[in-house]
C-alpha cells in the first residue's frame, strides 16, 4: 500500500507550487479541488444536492455559478458548513478510488487538500505537510491572483483554520516561497522520510 502525504496550507500559500515539485519527482498528486469539481459534474448526485441547497447560486443552464456560491459561503459560515457537509463525503469516496488505483504502481502519493484538517482527511494520510507563508504575502497573492479587494481577501483567509492551528497540527512545514532548487531538495527529503517511516 502506498504512503500518502497530505499537503495543505492556507489559501494562496503556494500549495500548487509545492504540488508541482512532487510531480517533477514523478510522485502523483491527487487534488481535492479537482475532485470537488468532479463531485458536481453535470448529472451527478453532488450537483443535485448543491442545487437543492443553493438554488439562488445556480446558473440558468443548471451548473453552479461559482462566483455567487463563493461569495455566499465566504460571507455566511452556516452555508459554508452545509456545502462542506454535502461535498466532503463525495470527495472522500472519489479520493479513495483514486488512491486505490494509484497505489498499484506508486510507493508515494500526495493528496492536496486545502481543508485537510477541517475535513478530517488528515486521518487518512501518513504525513501532514503544511505549506506556509506570512498572512501579508497570502493577502497580496490572493488580491493579485483573484482580483479581490483587501476586505474580500481577508474574509477568505480568515474563513479557514487559523495559521497557528495549522502549524501546530503539521508533521512538516514547507515555506511557500522557496526557490525551485530549494523546494526540490526539501521534497526529496520528504519522500525519503515517508518511505523510511521516520
């Protein structure tokens, strides 16, 4: 059975940058964000459940209006909790299928999950790795990347688990602004650590 590295971090912390480093080392990365999109594909039970719970956030073609839904869940914590309650079990099942398929040929798999601890997915991995940057860098990245105001960006950052709590739960912390060379060295060390069971 493969060893699984759970990769998480705050929004705009550099998770994709770190995930790409694992891919360069031929380690498969399963993205919970991509699984979430699969969970609500046309005709799926997930899409039906979301459309029932959030009818005002649906487009006329029956798809999710992601901008409206994003605004709703970041401004209304009970709505975010409801959406997570709908999607997390579906995402978990999709992940377990993907893990089973990948385990046949890969000694190490990375599961990239923005809400690793909040969703309980940390219980299904062998090593929890948190990608971390100062909140000021998160804020500037998020404003630039998503074109959000400072207020909207802070709202999204603060809707997640506090940085200090994430760091306390981490088995390893990777700085989200490392150079490619430095990051590749850290990744090699992590792969060795998880394979040796240390």
